[in-house]
C-alpha cells in the first residue's frame, strides 16, 4: 500500500476564518493516479480541495494538520511507502475563538504555535523495507537544494522532491529529485508526468 498526504490544511482562527495556503491538491492526486497505475493499493489523506480524486483510490478527508497527522500515523505501519505531498500549514492558533473576531480600530495580534512535521513523525516509525518521500517547497531558489538535502537527512527520508512556490496553484511543476548522494533536475512539465517519475523511483527503492 502507498500512503499519500495531499492538499492544504486549514487552521481555524474563529468560526469563519482560517490560515491556509494556495495548494490545490493536484500533485497529491497525480501521485495517487500514478501509484494506482503501477498496481499499488493507494490511500490518500487529503486536506480541503475541489479536485476530483482518481478512480480506485481510497480518500480520507481531513481539515487541520493535527487531523492529517492522526490519519497518516494510523496507517503508516501498513504502508510500503509514504509520500508526504501535502502543503501542511506550518502554524495554528493555540485556541480558536468561539465567535467571530470583530474588527476594532486597534490592531489585532495573533499568537501561533507550530504544527507537527507529519512526514518526519511518520518516518520516525519506519519499519524495515519502507520508503519515505517528502516535498520541499522553497521561495529562495538558490538555497532550495541545501534545504532539500537537510530535510532528507533531518527527517530520515529516502527521497525529497524540491520545487518552488509557483507550483502550488499550477498543473505544472519544475522539480529536482534529491536522494542520498544524488540529484536529478527535471524540466517544467505537467504534474502527472513528474508524479510518474516519482512513483517509479519509489518502486525502485522498494525493490
């Protein structure tokens, strides 16, 4: 079974407002389609998205990062590979206001706390033979590969897919695959094609 986290998360501030990002979930569902086509059983833990999941793929719907973490960790022991493609919102409010926060003349200050690192927590539960893949989205292109290599080692991953923020709301992506001791730069191309390349690498690592 290949387990994939996908899409954004939403972190509520009050009953009508939340923190999130521009992720569409396209990459996660493209990975799910590629994994399904490879013959794998696929489970996607998906944040809020209007995208239609591929046929034959089990989808677990969540909203917040804590919900996503719970559902991923419930399934990690049964997975042969885990791909953390979700754009998890890094911060959340420690307390959600019970009612809509009113606008006042004075400024509003928010106190936020960090969300857990889901793919790192999943990889910490690694069993022999499992493969873990993470994504590294960066806005500082010059440091992208350095960040990706740091995540590869620091999170205990087998592969990191590095890309820029321009890919969040697009159906195309310019990515670099970063493995242990190697890198592979890919030209800008549809996410579906990159997904097939990533899944092929996962299959190679599993073998």
